[in-house]
């Protein structure tokens, strides 16, 4: 251990020991479980959203402002995440959501049955 101390590796060894403590492993497992649950719920929400829009002839009753607001919010969130170099998984999910919002905007502006407020 004194040889490691001379090489300046004591701090690195202490950090490695910290990684294998029960508390650290529990926190890491919890974070992974939350990430997986979030990904599953995001996928289910996206699937449900696609199901709502698929084959819909009329968008009567939908608010154009609401659709535009959601698309704008998704764009701002995506740009924020891209600027802060977020993980590719999170950025990809945000990009997919932004794409879905843009498709909704195109569909609502193309439909003749929507009232523009």
C-alpha cells in the first residue's frame, strides 16, 4: 500500500472502494430501475399517442393552440437537452417526441375540420 501511495494511487483506490459499497450499489440499481421504468412509460405514452392519431380522419375538437404549444415545448426541451450534451438515449426519446408533435402540427393544419382559435 505504501508503494501505491508513493505513486499517488491511494485516492484512486479509495474511490474504487467507494464504488463497491452497499449504499453506492443500491443507489446505482435504483437509478437504473427508474431509468428503465421511465423508458417503458415513455414508450407506452408514445404508442398510445400514435394510436389516437392513426387513421383519424377529423381532428375536430382539438385546439390548434394546444398542439402548437406542445410542439413548441417539445422543441425547447429537445434544444435544451442537446445543448447540455445529455445521453443519447434521453436525446433520442426527446427527438422522437418532437417528431410526433411536428406530425400532429402538420395534421391539424392540413385538416379542413378544425377551428383555428
